[in-house]
């Protein structure tokens, strides 16, 4: 292990959240969710603090509104699919992902598949082979089911993975799965004063593959 390695151990695979971690969709979230909040008599500023990293249906259910949560979640997803203006990659994300073998990474997102594919295309980020979406799990983040399923699909143990996240629910999901966690802060600061390793983006880090196929996360140029 080089002294420039960020963690003392290497990883069998890297697992990435999507929104706020690989791409910045804050502009769309503020437009779509903000309008929905106003229609339902909710303070949009307050609501936007609680939607990061969580399935829409779970967010709506927790609000206790007299609405069909699944119907509202589908309507919100359709509105988000139709609106991709302002979606951009987190700096360096595409280059970083392209340095990884396809069998060594995937995405675990709370978004439904159609929305995930739409946003990834808008940001110029490839769709991985084994992506896990909000439709693939029975319980969303902060439950670890999604990260455990992603590790299983890649043929590795979740405990041997490194999770990239941006929000408290996702951080807890990754840690509950037994993985190490890196927090990406470039899109927003929902994670607050986290004790985990933080990176604003991907331009200053690189992934190096060992002879055993495991990945070391290093500071670039060192």
C-alpha cells in the first residue's frame, strides 16, 4: 500500500449512489419537488432537506398526507424524467468511472430505473451492467438492502466494498452493509459534519487496480 492511499485497505468493488454523488440534479429536484410541496401545503425549503438519497415513495409516506404515496411517487418520477435541464456530472466522475473495469463498480440509486437512465444520459455517465434502483429493493435507504444486492450482483462481499455517497440515508445504508464510505460534497452538504472521508469531486483522486484485481483509492499524482 502506498502512503498516498486514502484508505489502509483495498476494495473488491466500488459502489456509487447517483444523485449528488455522480451527478448534480439539484436544479431539477428543487423545481419538481418544490412545486409538489407547494401544491400540498408543505414548506419546500424544509422538504428539500429531507429528500436526499431516499426513495420518493418513502419520503411521501413519512409525511402522512392524505394521498396515494405510490401514485404521487410515480407522478413525481414522470415529471423528473421530463426535466433534465441543468443536470451535470460531478467534476471528474466520468473519467474516474472509465478507469474502473465494468465488473468492479456499479450504481445503487433510490431513483426508479427510467429516471436513473435518463439522468445518467443527461450527465454523460455510462449505465453500469448491474445497477440497483429503487424498484429492485423492498426497503429503501437507509436500509442496506440495495448495497448488499449490488455487491451480490458483482460477486463480492459488501464488507469488501467502498461506497460513495452524499446523504445521511445513503451513508447509513453503506455502513450498515459493512462497507467503507466516502462522502461526496460537491452538489450539496446534506451530510453535514460527517466523520467519513470527504471529497468535493473526483478530479483529485484515482483508482488503481492491483494484481489481485482489487482497487486502491489514491490521491492523484502521488
